[in-house]
C-alpha cells in the first residue's frame, strides 16, 4: 500500500491533477460548470480583443484559451486561476513579433507562437531549477508603474479603432501623435459606437453583478447594431471573416529564436508574476497553497503546448480569475469547461463574430486595460514612501518612452538595483532604554529614552556582508565621532544581524582597533547563532569573550558596575 502511495505522491507533485481528481467531490461539479461557462463568456470577447493588441487575427486569442488552459488545468496548483491571454502579455507579444516578423504579415503568427514556445521553455526550466522565489524580485511599486505604463500604451494603440482613423507607430507618443494627426478623417459613426460601448461597459462593471459577462453583452450588441443598421456601409470597420476550426499543429520557426530570446525572457517573467499574483489573491481558505515552482512548470508546459498549436503567450488573468472564483469555481474543472466552450465557439460560432465592429473591440480593450492604471495604488505608494513612488514613475515612463519590452527590462533592473541599494544601505540605530523596562530601542524616534553615561549602544539592522561592511564601518565611526561627550564603551547590539560573512568578520578587529585609537572599547551583545559560530573561529576569541554579553541590559549593568 505504502509502496504505491509514494510514486503517486511524487507524480502528483508534478501533475497535481493526479491528486485533486481523486479528492473531487460531486457537489463541486455544479459550481465548476456554472463558473466555466460564465468565465468563457468573459474570456471569448476579451481574448479576441487582446489578439488585436498583439497584432494578430482575433481567432489567435481564442487559440490561447484552449490548449494552454487545458494544460494548466492538469498541471497548475491554483484551483480558480483562469489561464489565457492578458493585456500585458499581448502588448509584450506585439513588440516582440514586430521585430521578429520584420514587417511581413505572413510571419507574424509564426513569430507569436515561437515566442510562446520560447517563453514556455524558459518557464519550464526555471520551474525545474526551483526558481519560483524570483517572483518576489520585482517590487510592488515598480510593478504598479510598469502596469500603468502598459495600460496607457495599449489604450493609445486603440485610438485608431475607436476614432475610425489610420494609426501608425510603436511607442506611446508615436501612437497618440499618429491618431491626432488624422483627426480630420474621424468616422463619427465609429466614434458614436465606441462611446456607447465604453459607457455601457462601465455601467455594467459598476452596477451589474460580476457574474454578468459585460464584454460579451457589449460585443453581442455591437454585432446586432452592425447587422441591423448596416454600420459597414457607414464607414465602421468590421472584424471580417474568421476561419472556423481548431488550431492546427505548427512547429516553431527556429530561425527566429535568436531574435526572440530577449523578449521571451520578459514574457516569461511577466506571465509568472501576473499568474502567481492572481493565483495567490484568489486562493480560498482551506485550499492548498499555491506552489510557485510548480506554477512555473505548469505555465511553461501550457505555453510550450499552446505555441505548438498557433497560440501566443498565455498567463493567468486577474479579471477572468475573479469571475471564475466568484461564480462558483471549486477546482480546475472550471478551466476545462471554459476551454470546452471556447472549442465549441471555434467549431460552430465564428460566423457570428464576423460582423463585430472593430470599434467595439477597441472599447473592450480600453475598459479592460483601464484597471492597469491604478491611480489609487499610485497615490497610496506616494503617501507611504516618496522614493518608491519615484521608482513606480520610472517604470511607467520607461514603458511610455522606451516601449513595453524595454520597459519590463527597466522594471526588473530598477527592482534589482533597489534591492541592492537597500542591502548596501542598512539602517543603523543608536539605542536608548525605555523608562522602567529593560527594552532598548531606537532613540532617533524616542529621544527621551534613558541612556547610560559613557555607554553608546549601536544596532545595525541587516545582515553584514562584503558589500555593506565598509559602509557600516564608516557610519558607525561617524556616529561615535559625533557623540558628545565621547563614550568610553561602544556596545554593538547584533540582535538584528542574522548572518555575517568573512569580510564582515574581518571588520570587527578593524573597528576595534580604530575605536581603541580614540580611547574607546568595543563590546558585543545579542549575537545570533550564525555570527556567533563565525566569531568562535577567530584566533583571539578568548579575548573577545570578555566583551560579549547575552543582552544589552546585561552589558549596561556590567558597565555601570566597573
């Protein structure tokens, strides 16, 4: 019995469906069916709209909601996560295929599916190497700014559709400038339809139940208006013929690999970051915790498989996942149902969408990406920390000025530099004792706390390693030199120092010698296990032990008793 359980457990770690299917409960089926159908009603028009962002035919968006969604249902660890395309991934795809296809429309679809295969391969390798922790390396402020810039860039790209004018350019300013330069060619029937669609979408979003598929309602009305009033004869552009049928196998173009690898890295990163954020946000109490490493593998396999069947890059969408959860999804079966509805649409319903006005699709995109420009989040960041707000603005400006691919690279670099800067500039506090207690805390915030004349207590708040050790030494000596009167003993409280490296270990004798030159003795207190283990390897450890104390208060008592 146990011999069979162990292999099953190992298989379930890589194919979670093996585990959850065995625990599936019949009462869940009704909720999964309802959620799957309702989510499909949101995904279908949204996927078609996002395909136009990527510069692809609308059916390509539907392809993303078939194979990738089915593969994720088998391999993913999030029960409600709905995996198809997202506005961010569509914008990244557009920027990448524009370069890889070199203006050849016949190569755009191949470039997009090759990009999905490459991104999937990178995600899969990252999952096998257990690099899920990398999701935490893009700071929230930088991600907020990046998404806001991407939302503005995508919205700018829809101006041509909603105004009925020609539009060119790749950057935000080029897109806006191109649309504005053709204002004398505006199609007023197109503008009227666009405004009506946007207002209706906003009204449905505000007042209708979330389970009501607003995009599908607006798309259906757009089609009815086009057929009933002959909008095409009034200058309103329609989607046109959509080839019916399921996506066919198509091998990636190896000649494009070298050009697409940098873009694939950005796509892989954003697909993972967006998906893990949505998965964690909608994990219900009592459900299994989302496994970041398995999510990498699941998204990688989903994109690899989807790219081989004419799909462009896929990831977990926040809005559609919210709909999936709130309409009753209890397991990944809901994703299978959504994919099934999309398959039926591709087989039998594509003729219904041929009269869909492009203005309506443009309106769906604009309302969908409006949520990316989260002004409330930006205001909150600004109110809490101006420096983080500046980082968000840098990421936002990077997308608008440099483009979405360069913008995501800038976002990663800025996040990493922020991390390095923070590690290299750790806080260092001068401590005082809370009156009537043995609790020592930062006097910078509570200058009235007690001190012991002649004893200066300093606490670094970070691990000490080769890069920040020299800076900590300078700051510590500056604090000592600025003290009036000069202390007799400097007590270094290491309670907030979890670890040190050999460079930091060499720092202690150096600081000790420099303090001795000033007539000051260095003591240590609150040494954690790892630093203590390192200190014990010093050749003069016996001499240091005379100056080491368990608590700051113990050192203060010893100093006063001298």
